[in-house]
C-alpha cells in the first residue's frame, strides 16, 4: 500500500476511534466497552498500515479525545490503556518467547492500571482505598488477558475475512 493510502486510512480510522469515544459520552452505561471498541480502529491501522501508523493514529486519537471528549474518564482509559494496547500487543507478539510476550502484556497492564489510579487521585480527586486497589489490580490483569484473547480472535477474523492483506 502506498504511503498516501496508508495515511488516509489511518486518518479515517482515527476519526472512527474518536467518534466511538464521543458516542460513549452519550450513553449512560458500558463506557469501558466503548473504549474497547474504539481500540479496534487502532488495531485495523496496525494490521493494514503497520505499527508506526498505528502509533500515529493512537497519538492523534488520544490527544483529540482527551481534549474534546465529553466523558473524561472514558477518554483517560482509552488514552492510557485501550488505545495503546494494540501496538503493545503487536510488539509483544513479535517476541519469540511466550514468557516475554505475556510479561510485556501484563507489565503494560500493570503500568496502565497504576497510571489510572494515580490520575484518579490527582485529577478526579478520588481517593481509592488500598484494600480495594490491590484486588482490583489482579482482576484488571485477568480481564486484560481475557480481552487479549478476544482481540486475538477478532484480529484473526479481520485478517481472514476483511483485510486486503490476505
């Protein structure tokens, strides 16, 4: 694919990710699911255009949603975890050792979780109790691994049925 087509596709899918996040501000429930759905656009950019364009699409969409989205918590979760996860997944799955692959993924999930907890304390004046934070961190790691498996299945479906790179 030529560079102009890659850039155009990345820009369109960036707009799709932003639109999904903006729509998440309109619905009262399921906002984390909206951030997870928005990550599919970045995943498609990584598959079709490569990790560099995926990173550029992530940065652009994260800046736009952090500045303009009506629901800042959803925008923060997208910017810290869901938007960047497809790129981290692509890098981690390029490593030959399965142990290192899972270490990278769990490490990223841990860093993202603690950044979100710190952000909640600093920006949203939310003081989480330590008795809740640690078990919730373990639950988030388990849910992130389930999300990783589901995302792998969606990527396989995308490559086999939708992608032009078959």
